[in-house]
């Protein structure tokens, strides 16, 4: 029987072994079809580079953070103590948390909206190209662009030019910004509450009230039109004028309307009794005005709104809003990145699901919320986590856009690391290394979440 089994194995090739023998195991190969040591040889260069460019800097940063400024003395955790007692560090941590919480979410939401809305329009590809184009610009170039965009002067900064244009459309500006009433000893005016100017004596019909003004800007100093004395009229009359003559025009009689002096048109004049405005009017082209009889016995007031400085817009790079201004430039750059990835995921969504939902009576919002978003959830998580890791290391935009006056309020950990450990005449490499280690610790949780998500995707 044993001889038959052996010959059968040779003839039929079924691979039966003779009784009492053990077949030695074959050497296992890796998933790539090669032996493990062969794969290791090919991976060795990459592992060397990874160790030199990633592992070694991390280990050395931890080691260097335990030494003093010049690395000559071991000081333990003193550098970390200094970091945690520095107000700038907590400002940087706060700003980093704001960046992580806001910027990735806004970019992802905008990318989702752009990807969904441009799917059905004819010029969707062109729109996507325009939105993605900022990704071709370096962070440094984008920072320079937005530093100019946020320039405070509306004549130079695009943001304030647009903002002031919208503001001036709905709000009337002051007729004579920067001017003020003359308040010398012989003047009929005195400064009152709220930066307004009020007459010292009560106004009476038949006696013109003179309201002299000074302090006009050079561009507004032209003498035309000339001021005039009010003619006979019922009620209280008077003149508002620029009580100033250039040397070429001759000697000036202060607090009197002289020939050649400039009339101030559009000035609002209020009659005030017992703290209440009983009448008001506006000066004409020759500076004269007329108030009704109800103004008799009242003091006349020039409100501060006549002389308010021209609206200059928003200080986009001021201490209170500089972080949000810089963040908007980041969204401008990275919303296109999110849109492209989400659009790629959207192309893989089964159209049968969408059409079935519409046939069942779902509107477009319901289709978007209950079909599109859940199916795209893995892609949205990838985009969100990638951007979170990216903003934790944000440096270029903050360093370039934030001016010196608000740099401390806009600082983030990467900028603080540079300023302390590199960018000064006397850098402190110990404290800089400690900040680098803390920044690494902040990135690790996000990386861990991303790695877990990748492992789950692999198991599916």
C-alpha cells in the first residue's frame, strides 16, 4: 500500500507524502513577493533619509531643550518653565487654537459649497480654476499681496477702498472734516460737550449771529465762494465762515466777516434751549443761515458732526482683528485645495442614490444633507485633518502680513519659535527648542487621529 501511494503521487502529481515523512515548510515571502531582507535593502535609503531629516531633529530638539541658551550647561526643565511663564506663549497658543478651530473648517465648508455648486454649471471648470489658482502662489507672495490689500489708507488698500465706498454710500460724511470753531477770548463761540461749539450768548432776531470757524485743511482753503452777511429775514440769522485771511489777502479782523473770506456751506446749525434742540438748519452757499422764530433766546450750536474726520475704514491689521485678517488670506489660498479634493470625491458619488432620493420627493437641500455629505464624509475628514496639521505650523502669512504694531497680538507658535530661537541678534536656542517640542506635542494628537482613520480605511 505504501508503494502504491508513492507511485501514485509521482504519476498523478497530487503531492501526497509517504507515511512517516514530514515536508519542510517553504520560506514565506512578503506581500510584495520578495524576501524581507530584499525589501529592507531597497527601503534602507529612504529610512536613512527619514532618520536624518525627521527622527534626528526631533531627538536633538528634545535634547537641546534641556540646556541653556548657548548649550554649555544642563538646566533640565527650566526652558519649559520660562516658556509657560511667558505671556507671549499663551497668546501664541490662543491664536493657534483659533486657527485650528476656524480656518480648516471654513476652508472645508467653502470647498464643499464650491464643489457642489459648480458641478452643474457650464463654466464650473473655469470657476474651479480661478478658485484653485492661489495655490500656485507661495505663502510669502500671498502675504505681500494681502499686506497691500489691508493697507489702512483707502487710496492704497483695496479692502478699505471697498469698505469706505460702501460706508459713504449710506452715510453722509462731514462737510468740513478737521475744522473747528474759533474759541479765542473775543469769539462768540466756546467748546461744549461732545466736541461741539456753542455760542456764549443767546440769539435774538434782528441781530446776526457770527459763527467763525478755523482749522480747514490746505486743500479746502480756497476763498471761493466768499462769505456774506445775512440779509433781512424773519427769525434768527447768521453766517458761518472761515475766519482766516492769507497774507496776500490783507489783515484779518478776527470774529468779523471780512471781504474775501471763505463761506462754509453745508454746516448744520442747531438752536438749543435747556439742553434740547428746538430748531436746526444748514448754511447756504454764502455761509448764511436762517432759523425760525422758535430759536429766539436759544444758544446756537455747531455739532461735532460738521467737523468729523473722513471715515477711514477698518484697521484690518490692528491688534483686535489682525488674526482674522491673516486667516482670511489663508482661506483665500486653501479653499481651492479643499474644493479640488472634495470635487474628486463628489465625482465618485453614485448618481443612482441622488436620483432615487429625488424621485422619492427629496428636495435639493435634503439630498445634499442626507446623501451627499454622508457619502463624502471620508473625504471631508481627510481635508479637515490635513488643514488642521497645516495651520498648526502656519508661519509665513503671520510673519509677513502682521505689522510691528500688532505682531505680538498675531503671533503663533511657529513665529514665536523663530523670533526666540533664530530671528534675534542673541537667539536662545534652548527656549526655541522647548517651543519646538511643545509644537510637536500639539501636532501628535491630530496625527494620531489621522493614522487611526487611515488604518480603518485600510481594513475596509
